[in-house]
C-alpha cells in the first residue's frame, strides 16, 4: 500500500472541497431560462411544457385540459388558432374559470405579421397576465415560432438555440418559412440591440421582419401549402 503523506492527503481533500463548491456556485448562477424546460404532464393538454414560472406552452387543450390549467394557476390563455365556434367555446370556459383569454389568429402556412408578434409580446410582457399558457393545435409550429421569439427577446438566446427547441417540441421542417422568420427576427433584434448599445446611432437596418421573405421562398410557399393541405389531419399544423 503506497504511503500518502498527511500534507498530500489534506491537500487532496481541500482540492476536492473547492471543486465541489465551485460547481455548486456555478449551478446557482445559471439563469432559469437557460435550463432545460420542465415537461409536466397535464391531462387534456398535449405537448405541454413549462418554460419558466410565467410561461407555459402546449397544444389545443380539451375542456378538461382548460380546467386543469386553471387548477395549475394559469392566469391567461393565448390562443394562436383561428377564431370561430371553437375559440368562442374556449374563451367562455376560460373566462368562467377565472382566466383571461386572448386570440391571436395565426397561420402555420405563412409568416406572422409584425402586428401579431407585437401583440403577443405585449401580452407576455405584462406581469398581470402571468403565468400565461400559449397554444395552437399541436403546440409545435405557431407556438414554436412565438416561443422562439420569446426566447430571443427575453432570454437572449441565439436563433440556433431557439430553433433547436422548436424541433425538440415537434416543429416540422417543411414549414421552412417559419424557421426563416425566426432567423430573420433574430437578425433584426440583434441589429436593434447593437444600435441601442451604440447610443442610437443610425446604421443600415435589415428592414421589417415580415418583408424579409426571399422571392424564392415567397413563390414556393403557396405550392407547399397546397400540397400539405391535402395531407391527413395529423400532418397539418
């Protein structure tokens, strides 16, 4: 058995203690937004995920799901699907259960408008609405895009990080114009941040996000839309 001097043994223990302490300190200072979102199983709410204490996301909730959201403490529902009988029923039930309901009709087949994104950001930035639950039909395409915008705006994520999360929660790659939107939004957001940091000095802007669609993408979009609208329901956004 090899002899270990008391000095070396004591040094080894001190070194181990210091490393452990550093790891604990680092874990305490990792922002909550940078951690892996917590997946919580909620009956009647498909693809449900907790992003942080104020933001939850998922697919179309059933009546039971809406009741479960109320029990969970959700204060506001942001519905990205089209309005009509379904949305009216959802609003009625949500309101009866003491929740706020907002409908921002978006399409999975086109890029969101600046007005839609601004309305979304206004709602999720209002603390009186927290916690919010954001949903579309699957909780993947439309919900994925606005959640990516949320990450870019409030969590300082990169477009790659935001897109990786979109894919992780079911985003399907053939909706390439929605992916393009996320990267265009990130570019514009970063440009504005740099301009603000420079004291507001004017530099060439990339232009409105909704006008960044390339001619090739713009011409291909209706073709792709017509093809996928013929697919079974489970393959649609």
